[in-house]
C-alpha cells in the first residue's frame, strides 16, 4: 500500500522537461522569424566586405538600411493606427 501512495514520479518530471523543451523551441522559432532577415543580410554584407567587393558591400548595406528604415516606419504607422483614440 505504501508503494502506491508514494509511487514513481519519473513520468511527471519527464513531462516538465517536455514542456520546457517546447517553450524553448517556440522562443527559438519566434526569434528566427523576427531576426532572420536582418541576421542573414548582416552575414551577406560581412561576406562581401571580407572579399574584394567592398563597394558592392557598401551599396548592399545602404540598401538594407533603407529597407530597415522603411520597415520601422511601417511598423510605427501600424502601431499608431492600432492605438488611435476615437
């Protein structure tokens, strides 16, 4: 009788690890979606700058900055439209 009351808790502990792994995986997916393009573009520009194509890298970097600023402006406009007072 005592053995059934105290029982084996390995299943509960394993489930906690599964839940933790799922939360970590979800956080990684959100981070990749959020920062993926910026990180990829940064590596692309760094690769160009490391070679003899530094002028091309400079042009690509300027293009990415303009696109980033446009994305920031779009995000700000969306944010402001969501929080308008009526």
